[in-house]
C-alpha cells in the first residue's frame, strides 16, 4: 500500500497525517508513503483540484494507492477500518 499526502508547512492536520503515516510505516511491512509539500513543489490549489477531481478547500489531500481518500480525518478513519490502527 502506498499513500501520498499533499500538504503544506505549518498545517496542523498535515503534520498529524504525516505522523500517522510514519506510525503505520513503522508498524506494517506493506505500507509506505510520500509527503508532498505543495509550496516547495510549486503545486497550486488548481493543480491539486485537477489531481483530486473536485474543488479543494483544505490540505492535506490524501491518496491511498492512487484513490483519493480525503483529508486527515478520512485518512485516520480509513486506517482504523482497514489497517488495524487503534486510537491512542
């Protein structure tokens, strides 16, 4: 499973998504991720909307195996439902 997180610096939900992905990477052999800093990569909101396929108001925008999951809340729910993640 490969996850891509599109986020930006100083975004609390982006930081949480990255921390969750790092935790999953440590716990699972079948999980890896890439964090994409949209500012550093020069990705605009319009570019992100093309990738997501609908209007984007917030980051992070997260994809699991190229399928758009949503933001941090949806990613966390996905991880709990499908990856054995438990609340701390």
